[in-house]
């Protein structure tokens, strides 16, 4: 009898954790959906230079997101990338990037996401995104190498439009 009661209690705890986690992930998807603009003044680019502008459009897609980015680089040339990826850690095609050809997404917490970019199967950058509690901005910490092979250590801030 005690064994059955213990299994029931564990089952209820597991269900509550699963429901909370699913709810938190759904909140994250809802919070990240929309149009976001790079705040160049609040961001730091190493080695630089910073792009002149960047806008992200993020839409829910299946069990993940569809992201398009458009902007103007420091050299006044247009920059654009696009991907659709689930939050499952699997690799998905990344279009338009001079640095990587695939992206994978994995949730690290209710407001934190880890993105891993690869080129020819090798990790080139890791991006950690944290949505602020108010949902009005998010910060991305990017570490790895740029297209020239130089070390990258960027902190970028995006604000919801």
C-alpha cells in the first residue's frame, strides 16, 4: 500500500514538474516571438566593429522558432540570416551566415537558450540568450570564432519593438 502511495506521489510530482517546465517553455516561446532591434549602444563587440543595425523577426514554428535577421554591417553591406529549428539540440540549416552552416537550439532554463553554430560539423560559436524578466529585451553572449578565425566575445542587447 505504501509503495502504491509513493508511486502516486512521485507521479504527481513528475507531472507537476513537467507541466511547469512545459508552461515555462511556452512562456519563453511567447516571450521571444516578435520583432527585436539591436541596441548597438548597449552592446559590446569583440573584435568588432559593430553592425550599424540589425532586426530579428522570431516566430513560433512547430516545437521551436523561425528566425530571420536583417541589418547593415559596419561596411554598409546588407546582412541577413534565416533558420527554423526546434529546441531539441539537433542541427538545422542556417542560411546566410559566413560563419556557420547549421544551428542547434537547447533550452537551459525558463528564460535561457543555448544556440550552437557549426561549420562543416565543427562548433564555431556558442550563443547564450537570456530574456529579461520583463520580456522587453534579451541579451545574447556569443563566444567562438568569426569568419576570419578571430576570437569572438560579444554581448548583444535586443529590444522588443
